[in-house]
C-alpha cells in the first residue's frame, strides 16, 4: 500500500473528488467556529429564521465538528454545480428553482462523499469520517469559506470565482490531519448591490443575512400552509424556490461550461404548460418529482403554491 504524507493525501483527496464529479474541493482544519455564533444568534433573536426553530437548538454543537465526529480534525468541503442552461420552455408556466432539476441532491452528494470516504479508507484504513449534505447540524457556508472555496455574497450564498454560486456544498468530516487550504478572507462583491436591488420582497439584509420570513425560497418550501397574502404579488410565478438574487450576480455570468449530468431538467417537466401545472395530479407529481429535491414538500403545498403564483395579475 502506498504511504501518503498529509500533503500528498490531501492532493489525492482533491483529485479523487474531481473524478467523482465535484467541481471544487478544499480542506479546512476542524475547530469550533465560535466567531460565527453571535451573528447567528442575533439573526435568530430577530426572528429572521421564521419557522425554522430547529436552527436555534444546540447552537454550541452546531459550531463544533467534534460534536458530530469525536476526534474531528479535518473538514473536506466540496462543491457540486447545479447550474443548467436547459430551462422550462413555457414562459407562462410556474417557475422552479434550478436546484430542483434532476435527482435529489442529498442522495447524489451523499453517494459521492461515501465513495470519497471509501477511497480515503483504502489508503488510510484507520480514518473515520462522516458525510453531511444540507444539514442544519453544520455551518456549511462558514466551512466553505474556511476551506478557501469562496466568500459569502450579499445574498448570503457562497460564491466561488470559477463556478459562481449555483452549487451545493457537501462536507466530509475526518478524524485525520491533512494539509489545509487558507480561509478566503477577501470579499469580491466590492460595491455591487445588484442582488439586494433585485430581490422581489426586500428579503436581503445589509449584513449578508436573509430575512426568511420574506424570502420566496423559504415561504414556498419550508413554511407549511399557504403563502402569506402580502407576499403573493411578489412571487413572479415562482412555486418552488427562487433564483433571482443569484441570477443577477455578475459572478454567475460566465459559468456556462459547468454541467452535472445528474441535475439535468427532465424533458417532460421542461415541456409542462401552465395548464399542465394547474392540473397536476398526485400520481403525476409522485412520478415526476418522487426522486427530486421537490419531494420534500407535500403535493397539497405545491398545488397551493401554484394557485397563488398563477393568480390573475401575477
Ligand atoms: S431567494 Fe429570492 S426572495 Fe430570497 S433573498 Fe434571493 S431574491 Fe430574495
Ligand atoms: S450580486 Fe453583487 S453584491 Fe450580490 S452577491 Fe453578487 S457580487 Fe455580491
């Protein structure tokens, strides 16, 4: 068996991550992220987490990877692009966020991280690791920055200079030491405020946080029950998520070459008309979206979103 130094193992992990399809990969030293706690607490105390009360629980644990994996030493942070040039065809149809296209990213990324862990164990059998995808237990955006992958834009999403911001973050915590990337300390937003100006509901705060009570991505997915009436006129036909603040970002204007086959929009969904959406049956919903990230919401919630977003005048 080849013996790897920390440096060569780190390089090998990044190479393997690329072979598995990840577009970017960085490695951060595990530590408690105490400096992120106060900002997060202020955001929660202001009620901006909306109904996501779980974000307030076990804050100390969420800041410290040791609580997720005893002996945690390294955070492998990956990015997988979901940007797609293929869009829905009917301009009158209700609009889906790009991240719903194709297969459920939780499963796609978990599988890739597990394969990455298998490879690491094949060269360092004593290594223990734990994968995380879109988990409230871990501060993904902060770790992406710690691993040098990007900075948090004014819209609060992490931006990478090469692949923009339309990417999912997947994290593998390891209990072995590696060669670490330097955290990205620079902010490349400069004087730009395009996302703040473009947000239909004014949900973007000046301190790079989002008021989830106003954010279309939250109210169409996380919030149970109907969309608040005051926000209905701002939906702009969006029925699941919202890409507006990312679409206007200059860092997303040069990413056409990035493609992940698993996140290709299904032909049948791409072709659905306004009427197809209005008449969507439970059976068709299960068939078309059973394996996508959209299976996270119930059929009734989606139909309620469709009704609100396609009301006359929207
Ligand atoms: S996702 Fe949409 S509603 Fe939410 S902050 Fe971005 S532009 Fe605003
Ligand atoms: S639109 Fe401008 S301010 Fe907003 S995240 Fe992109 S670069 Fe930063």
